[in-house]
C-alpha cells in the first residue's frame, strides 16, 4: 500500500540519512557523501584539498594517493569553482578545517563542470556583485547574513507564538495610504487605482479588535527615492498590534521582542556571526531595559553632542548615530512632535502624561534606534481611539475620510486604547550581522535603480 503517510515517512527517512556538513559532529568517523559544490581547491605536493560547500556549511576534503580512488584523483584536476559534485569519504575531526571536520576522500562523482565562474575570491565592485546577486549569495558573507535572516524570522514567529498572538495577514493591494502619500507605489486595479501596502498596521488594528493581540508579517513597499544604506523600496515588516495597551506597554513588548531575537541569533547562529566578524560581546550585552528618551530630551542630547536640530524636525542619520553612541544600546525615542508623525497617532500635550485633548503637541510614538548608526529599526506607538479626533487628523493630513470609513468603525464599535509597532526586518538583520548596507540583508534587494535579478 502506498498511502500519503507512507510516502511522507519515506521522504523523511531519506532526508535523515542524507548527510549535511552542519551535522558533521553526528557522523564522526563514518563514511558519508557530501552533495555540493566546489568552493575552491589547491594542491600541495601529493595532497589535494577541495573545499566543498553544500548549502549548510563548508568542509575541507583531502585527496591522497592510497586513500582516494585513482579516478577521483584524476577528476580533481578538471574541477572548476562551483562545479557540482558528490564526494564520498570518511569524516574525521580536524580543528583547522572550517566546521571542525574534514573528509578523507574515497570517491568522487562529477555532476557538472562549471563554466568560468564570474565571482572569484578577489575583490569585486558592489555594482558587479549586485548584478550577479543570484550567484553572489553563494559567497560566505552573503550566505552567513541570509542564514541569520532566516533565524531572525524563525525567532520572530516563535516569540509571538509563545505569547499567544494570532498571526493576521494584511493585504498587499490596498486602496489607501497608511504612512503618508509621498512614497506610494501605485498600480492599476482593474478600473481603479490601487497601492502596494506601506504597512499592514491599519489592518492589524482590525485584527487586534477581533483577536486581542495579533501580528502582521509581510512585505511592504515604499517608493523611496533616497539612496541610503538603510532604505529599500520593498522590505519586510513585523507589526504586532495589541488591544488595551498603551505607549509603555508597547515599549515593553518591543524590548522583550528585541531581546528575544538577539539572544536567539546568538544561541543558534554563532558560526555565521563569526564569519561576519560580528562583535558578539556587544550583542550579548543587548538586554533590557533600553533607555527611553523623549524627543525633547533627545534634542538636548543632540545639541550637547554637536548635532543640534531645531524642535519639530525629524531625526536624520547623524542624529540617530549620535543617540546610539550616547547609550551604546538600543534606545527608545518617544513623544515626538505631532507635526512629523502620521495621522493615526494618539496625541498628548505633556510628555509622559496621558493623551490630553488640546493642542496635541506630541504624538504618542515610540521609535527604537539601534546603536552603531543602524538607525530606526522600530516605529510605532499608541493609536488615536476617539472617532472625532481621528476624523480631524485625517482631514489635517489631506486624506479622504471615506477611504478610512472602515478604520473609523473600529472607533465606533467598542473603541479601546491600543498600540503597536513595526519592526523593519532588513535593518534588524543589518544591525545584528554588522553588514553595512541593507542590500546584503535580503536575497533580492529592491532599491532605486535596482530591479534585477
Ligand atoms: O516607522 P515606520 O514607517 O512605521 C510604520 O509603518 C508603522 N505603520 C508600523 C506600525 O506601527 N505598525 O516603519 C517601521 C519600520 C522602520 O522603523 C524601519 O525599520 C522599517 O520599518 N522601514 C524600512 N526599512 C527599509 N527600507 C525602508 N524604506 C523602510 N522604511 C521603514
Ligand atoms: Mg518611522
């Protein structure tokens, strides 16, 4: 009988038997087959070295007359960088080999001899590497950064699952803006205009009123004309939204969340951090509480550090870097001037006070600024829950009330204080890996002038 269950069981067992370099310790002393690609090769007298990569790691294999079949020794000579091979041999401990094990080769099967590979160990310009992104990601540093990205994503889902959040998917095709109209990507949706989502937040708020606590995880789009090391036009955002939560609850959640991510990466991706030469001591010190600085205090700090800005202006890169340097760990910036924040923020007249009706000088926002100039990794805050104030804000922002009628309904039917935030995945990966540009934190970055591959 060949039931679906049996098929699955069979697939699992053959996967279990399959050797992967990252599991080498479990196979010490055994004969295994590495299915992978030639990373590089060299000969030294009678000994030949082939460094293999199989996607899970790198391993050195040794070709040696007497131990290795003569056919394999001959085939070695024809192997080029990135040729695909299956190499069988005995695994043994070798502290000098990457990963701590090496393979004493018995036999070799060549699947394909690769054509002259465009990316060699010599230095290449970034433009060239970006054009060859589909190959570049095989290189060690890129591989390590994307493995860490994957771990961060895993840790994110684990965090919210443990906290009993419901995952709530927001649409990507939307009829209206969340984060202002200046950087919307428009598209034709049959007979009407639609936009690619800048943020799932407004839909996340719907979810919070139905499920109490939700998180949206998805791609977001912004037509950013700026060419900086922090801006992509397509990036991934993680957006928790919680009913009956105020600004302080929000910062507490963000703090626990970041701690969790950092500690997960340290626990599960230390070899990759090492490849990237990331200072792990510094990451180990990323523990709460994170300093909480009001915008007004930040203005004073920036003045003292020689990068003053007038009240009411948004922080730029040098100001974020200065704040990071001041504290040496992530820092919350809260109570920003309303005039520079989106329409949905709850407002307050006094720093630290509850939202008071009045001039609404401050927005109950909280941004988390990463150290080392990686900038704002989280943006969020407490939402306006009063239907009339929200209507006024929509009008003040030049938005059309009818576009937000469903959003206003959340304030008509059982309105409650609620808060949430958005974590930018790529900026988080950049910070934790230490790579200096977000283009190396996503498999296929989309930026001004970058649409291929
Ligand atoms: O601060 P932002 O614009 O906040 C929002 O979109 C809220 N609606 C989120 C919420 O409260 N649910 O964006 C959130 C984060 C930023 O802190 C940053 O990390 C990232 O998204 N981000 C970008 N990352 C890469 N490229 C860009 N162009 C980005 N714009 C924002
Ligand atoms: Mg922001």
